[in-house]
């Protein structure tokens, strides 16, 4: 079989599994990543990998294929304005609307965890100033096993912590290990759980949530998948709950079930009642 047909086969598999569209202009990148997978799994080339995949893709091959397709770029306090909006506007607004003792938050594509620990740090800082702020219960999920394990470990290199984290927060919430890495303190992990979850599949066992962070993941999806995922998020949000997208993402043309809210330079969405 020609290389092109093999690349098309794996691109179709990735789209069906993740909703991520591999355009032909990026096939050269896919080919080099498939060559790496073939080597890792002990196949001579991508033709042998393809033959092994034909009866069905499972186990390590599946996990490696999903890993190469995902972009895990993230950093602490990425698009900082949204974290200020969380503590200054969103949480106080949720507190107004009921007697909440716990706020349920979902980080729906948490990558290596910087987003979820930034949320936990922001809210912990706010609670030190205002003890009436409810505790957060956070679900951190991602489709990639590898990246989810990294998130759960809470271990970061010097370069990673330098991206977005102030020296004050670093010292307050991290310890240094013997390998000179920064390790999230146990206390910051309280209330955070980690779960593998594909946004394209049913999420029967989770929610409802007061706040959903779904940042910088829809960007890679087809319009149909975006619409489907946003509708599901709406279904999983409590009345008046909030959806936070990435700074470059919007609901334009995708949903009318949310109203846009602006706080400072942050823009986010509040669930309209049905
Ligand atoms: C660019 S990162 C965004 C991380 C973080 N939300 C941020 O904005 O910094 C995108 C993440 O989405 C995950 N992802 C991609 N497709 C997914 C899917 N279908 N279901 C769940 N997670 C997915 C990837 O594994 C990756 O970790």
C-alpha cells in the first residue's frame, strides 16, 4: 500500500477517536510521528505498523496514536485575566445565587495539570482573604493517559514553573525534589481528582458542575464536534453555571445557549436557562 493511503487510514482513525482533523498539509508530520511509533513498538516501518493495525487498534498502539495527535501546550495561569475573573467575579456570583458549601469545577482538557493547579492556587489565595468562599471540588480530565499521569504527579521542571508562576506562589505551593524538580504540595491537591475522559464520548458519570474550563481543545475539532461538545457541557452545567473557553475561542455560530460575560479583559460564558 502507498504511504499516502496509510497516512489517510491513521488520520481517519484519529479523527474518529478524538475529533481531531489531520489536514493533508500536515501528513508529513503524521508520517514522522508514525515512524516513531513503529520504532517504539518494534515494527520495521509504517507499512508493518499498518498491517498490525488492520485487525484493530488497541493497547499501547492506541495509546501512542492518541498521544501523537494531541497538542498538550499549556502553562501556569495561561491567559491570566480569566483567573482573576474566577476569584473576583465568577465565584462571588455563584455564592450570591445559593447556599453553596462546595463549588464543582471541571477542567475538561487539563493536559499536564498547570491549568488545574493554577485554579486551585487562585481560589486558595482568595479564600485566605475571604474565608466564606466555598471549597472547590475539581475534576481534571484529559483523553491522553500519558499527560493525565503527568498532571496527577504534579511534578514540573524549572522551565515549566517559570512559565506563568510567580516566585511567591512557587515557594508557597511547591517543594523541590532531589532531581531539582518542583512538586505540587499535597494540600493543593486536596479536592482534585483525575479521570481519563474523551469529550466525544458520553460523560454519564460526571457533573453537574458550576464551572467548566474547556480551553484550547475545541480549536482542533470539526464544527459538528464542537457543537456536540458545547451542548453536552450545557447539559452538565448547573443553572447559571459558567463555561470558560480559550482566549482565542468563541461560541459564535456554535451555540446560543449561553450569554457572554466580560470582566476586565476576560470574556466567558454563562448558561442561559432553557
Ligand atoms: C492545548 S491542550 C490545552 C490545555 C489547557 N486546557 C490549556 O488551555 O492550557 C489540549 C488538551 O486537550 C486534550 N484533548 C484533545 N482531544 C481531546 C478529546 N477528544 N477529549 C478530551 N481531551 C482532548 C489533549 O490531550 C490536550 O492535553
